[in-house]
C-alpha cells in the first residue's frame, strides 16, 4: 500500500540517529516485526526511495530508526511534526513468532531497528537476551550486552 502520512515526531537520539514517527491506521495494522517501508525523500534531488526498517508500532503510529549517512537520510532527519511523508509498505517478510523459548537477539548498528519491535512482541511469552554492537558510542543502543570498537 502507498499513503501520504503525517509526521508525528522527530526525536534525535544523538548526532547520527533520529527516531521518526508517522501516523497511518492501515499501515500500522499491517506492520509486523521485520517489515520495512520505502520512503520517498522530500526535499531531495534523488528520485529513489529509501528503505527503512520498522522500529516499532504503537497504536496507529509507526516509528523508524534512521541513521544519517547520506543525502536521503539527512533529508528524512529534517522532517518536522505535521510534515507529510510518502510511504510504501509494509514490505518484506516478518520474523517467525515463537512462544515459551529462550531467544537470543544479535544486532549491529542500524540493524537494531527491526529487533526492537521483535523484542517487544516476543518478551511477553519468551526469555529474551540481546547483544548489540556498533563502531562507536553513537551506535550503542539499549541491550543486555553492548559492544563498540571504540
């Protein structure tokens, strides 16, 4: 599905990451851990869409974790509340849902995003341990064990 969605929040985490929220009843209802969205980048010279993983869904609000690494993600990070974003999705396959298991999540850098949503879904009926790594302190996100190169 493709929709014009209203931005609900833009929360910088540090100099490299921002959480962007947008509203869509239909997209939120169809979103599962592991899915992603193709976003048309406003105010950008590129016509290519940027694929961004789903960080979380709460009610009718979808959250994205964006690492600012180029023109497209820089333009996304500049979106403000009430701006409009052209969203295509959810796309991709979701993770397998398990119950009564011990689950180890392992992520690195921006790969944190899809596992955060998965953890929230699985933690009610499973024992979860999470290892997250990154190059630098800016890549460190909440987890049971965090590793960086610096």
